[in-house]
C-alpha cells in the first residue's frame, strides 16, 4: 500500500447512507477472501447477513465505524456490549495492516468506554490474527448452517 493512502485513512461513525457501500465491501470480501474455504450454504448465509437493510439496523443499534481512504470505505468494525463485530477489510487491502489498524482503534475505543474485556467471534481464517493480538480462545461454535466460529476474549490494558 502506498504511504499516501495510509496517511489519508481516518475512522468515522457509520451513517445510514453507508449501508449499501458497507454491504458491497463485506460481500466482496466474503467471496474473494473467505469464499474458497466455505460451503455454498455458508456463503449464502453470510451474504444474507450483510444486506443493506440488516446493516442499517446495526448502524442504529451499535457503535459502528468505517475506515475511510480516498473517500471510500476500506474497513468496518462495530462494538456492542463489549462484543466486537463486523470486522471487515476490503479484499484489496487484506494483509496490509488494515485489520491491525481497525483492531487498535476499536480496542482503544472500548477502553475509553470503560470496557475491561472484549469478546468477538472469529472466522477460521482470522483466528491466528486474533491469537497474535492476545485474544484467548473460549470455545468453538457451529451454527445451524454449519459455519464454524471461534468465540474469543481479550482483557484490555
């Protein structure tokens, strides 16, 4: 990634009008980053969970943030009752430090809100990323569609 792009990145609260762009980012990331490792029904399940209407509801109910670069959303994250969710990085920016930037931001935000321990559900592909960040595996969970996630937690210092 170019240094100019990195220096122009900023976080802001997600707006209702962002829902469509967020949906597209997430669906593309699911297909291009996670899709190789998922069954068709798992991909359909994830795509349905990331439609603009559902994202609008999350924007209303959670502290949701977008990472912006060159007026485009390149990442998302939310926090609700100590649970970090919806950590997505635009597929073109995967493995370029954006996930780390997002997690640093949301953990710092949680600390400022007085949260001492955060939880998240990690996909198999991201599990090692969170372990390196100090998250501990609590349990492996499988939903009715067969999708496996890892429930993890981290004590914030």
